C-alpha cells in the first residue's frame, strides 16, 4: 500500500514516491499556486521587528566596539 498525501492545493491524492517531484503537491502548478498564496499572505501580515531579529552581525559588532570603548574608559580611571 503506497503512502499517499492530499495535494494541499486541489486535495488530489498524491503517491509519496521519488517520481512525485512536487509532493506534497500533485503538480508544479499546484505548488506554484500554494507558494503564490503563501507569499501574498506574507505581504499582508506586517511583522514588527523583534529585538532578536534586530541583532544583525553589524549591530553585534557595534555593541562589541561600544563595550570595548567603555572598558578602556573604565580602566583609565
Ligand atoms: Zn494539486
């Protein structure tokens, strides 16, 4: 009994096998439709930056430079 999944786009049964390139979708078309919907959703949902997301490698370097500068000032006194 092969494993089957339902195509998320059209609910058609897809056999989960190596040749089903677009699984869990039945076809490339269904995959693209789903991706399109996903990206549209993504555009409408505005996600404010959390402090964690704001930590880029650049900002970490800035913080480290600031800490180093503070330490120098500290040791001068
Ligand atoms: Zn489909």
